[in-house]
């Protein structure tokens, strides 16, 4: 494993195992790494609902959309719709830094954001590992019809709610074509729409903790 690390061919799971072994050696005993929940899902899949449930359970919540809203205002009114990704880029960099700080301080954290591609998910998982955390990926599969029904209702709050960015049905269809769900080589939890089930799964994975921050 150490040879693979030097050759830069070690998997994310292998890198986490080395980090965990190092932490255990330094502390003189096992010390669970803080977890970072990364979500993979499109608009209307329930990410914020799940993230807020995790926050209630003790996780720290980071939300790029809320920070974009705070810095730049309403998408499509205060800045052009075509500029969202440009405005979001520096926000994501700052969120990644804040995530590393929270993990380094020992806090379980959830990133309220939908990571659409394997490359993006791998990049953020690597960031988590570098901070001494354990990445946990959650996939939120929801049919288009359900998501569009939610978005239609949510659009009415778009001027006042940072988590209700306005989208048309064509937007959702176009974005779905750019979304790559986690494959078998990306270990993940499948969200069934019930936050309590995710919390139970996290507790089963770490029975000696309460699922909250350290």
C-alpha cells in the first residue's frame, strides 16, 4: 500500500486506510475520523432536506447555493442566468477550505450540494481525505416527474429562498443529460427519501458514535 502511495496509484479507500492507521498510531488508539457527507443528486432530489436532517443530528452543514445568494443575490435578477457557474466557482473553493477546517477540528460535516460527475466527486473526496476525514457519498435518485413537481412549487420562492433557484422543465432535462450517477466503483449509500434511514446507516457503520459531531 505504501508503494502504491508513492507511485500515486493508491485508491481513495487505500489513502483513507493509511490516514486512519497514521491517526491511530499517533493517538495511541483508534479515533474515528470525522465524516464528510457528499451528495450526488439533481435539483429537487431532496439534498437540502437530507442535509438539514443531518444538521439536526449534529453535522455541520455547508451550502454553496446559500453562499452564492448571500454574495451575489438572486440568480436571474441580480446577475445573469448564464453567469451562475462563474459566480459559483470561488464559492466552491471557499467551501472546500471551510470543509477542511471543520474536519481538521473533528466535526462531522455535510456539503449541501449535488456533485454531478465522478471527477468532481473524486476531487472532493480527496479534499476530505487530505483533511483527515472520511468521505461518505450519498446518491439521491428521484424520477424527473417528481423533481419537476417539487421545482415548480419551489420556483414561487425563488426571490427569497437561496435554496429555491428558479428552473424550467427544459433546464431540468438538460441538466439530467450532464449528470453521471455513482457507479459500482464509487461506494455510496442510496437515499430512499427518508433521512432517518441514512442516519441509521451511518450509525450502523460506526456503532460506537451517536452520528453527530465529535
